[in-house]
């Protein structure tokens, strides 16, 4: 999956920060450090991966034109998500 840029505004920044304790920089790190992508039932995508600090996150996003990503939500991986990530990641 080719990511060229991220689309951030007050809505998705506040939702991540206040609702889930995730900063935009952390969300972007998940795409850069050993990401595992999966399509969701609603037609969006989820990326599983660590931040540079080692926090394991799931980030749900919409893929827009020309590699533009709009983050919708995210959370810390639960036990089953951690196992899924460990079993399916490359490397």
C-alpha cells in the first residue's frame, strides 16, 4: 500500500487524542514501523503496528486519492489483536 500523505483536521485529531490517547504522530508511526494492513467490513482499512516507543496500535483509516490517508479512529491492541499481528506480520 502506497501512502503519500495524511489528512488531519481538528475532528480526527481531537477524536484520537481525547477518545483514545493517541497523538497524530503516533498514528503515522504505525504506518512506518512494520505495518500490517487489513480491509474492514465497512470498506475502510485497518493498520496494525507499533509506534517508535513500542506502543501497539490499531489505526482505522480511509484511503483517498493518490495515497492520501484520513485516519478515522484508533486504539491500543487487545490480546487477540496482538496475537493476530504477531502471527501475520512480515519479518
